[in-house]
């Protein structure tokens, strides 16, 4: 048995044992008027699946905002405008220097009180992610030999075209693993949105634990996170292999 098969075997054993000892069978139970129990797709099961969808929605939308804002901030820093760079640096330091839970509460209860908490959470998580992505992109651009920019300018290309056509494509290739890691980190960080009453999978599992007086929903949710991250990591490795296949 090769190493790959061993890893798959161990992964399956972990999933089976974890699910066997933690799956909250109560979410599938239906009691009739006679007190008899049958099993089916219940409202609790539906709510649990929807909460997982909310977690994915938060992650994808927040990452989209983070990439747009983060790339913008990173590129603006290379214009070497001192005042602008100072503002961007302070923005990044404030975001990275304060807890994400605190940012969520500020956006939900102070700044964005006029919109649903779900959208406030997306915006807060997106801006939080943007600070980290800005640093990832900056380091990626700096990893490209400066001689390439000088060569592009010597060929008559302006700064914007040189950055767009030559520097950024190489930088994106270099930082793609880091961006995937940011996606995975963001996926797990969404678990704090329950503090502002957004029903993600973590919050839903806490509600089920209170209903059934059983810790199994919370423990089983850990399995859901574990499997999700494994899947994301698998596709990340596939993407990285495909990107680097021509190196």
C-alpha cells in the first residue's frame, strides 16, 4: 500500500469513527402523536444544511471583497505616494491589530445598522481579509525581479501596462497557495458570526445542542469543518500543480 492509499485509508477511518460517535441522530427523528419515532428529512436537518450554506456564502463573498480591496491596496502602494501609503499602512495595521469579533460588532451595531447582519458580516470579514491579502499581494509583487519592470519600461511600456501584463501574472502565480490558505482561514473564521446573530453552521450546532441537551451537534460540526478543509486543500494542491506544470 503506497503512501497515498494510506492517507486515504486513514482519512476514511477518521471520518467514519468521528461520524459514528458524534452524528446527532435526533435531527432526523420524527415523533408522531402516538410517541413513535420515525426518521426523515426534518426541519432541524434542513436548518443545519442551510446554515452550512450560510458559512460557504460568507466565505466566498468575503473573499471576493478581500481580493478586490486587497489587490487594490497592494497596487496603490507601489505608486509611492507617501500620504496614500501612510493611510494604507494604518488601515492594514488597524485591521490586523484588532480582533475580528470586535470588527464584526462594530460593523453590525455601529456602522451598518441599516442592513441585515448577514451583509454586515460579509463586509466586515471581507475588509478583514483584505488587509492580509494586501500583504500577500505586496510580497508577491516584491518577489518578482525588479529587472523585469525595468526591461518592460525600456521597451516602451508604461507602468500600468508593465504591471498588468508582466508583473501581476507572475505575482498571482506565486501567491496562489497563500490565497487558498486565506480562503481556508476565512472559512473557519466565519464561525464567530454567531456573536452578531448570524446563523452559520457553528451557531446552528449550538442551537441544536441546547434543544437536544447533547454535545453531539457541536462535535459533528467539527467533522464538517474538517472534511470541508480537506476538500479545499485537495483542490488547492491540484491548482498549484497545474499552475507549476510548465515550470
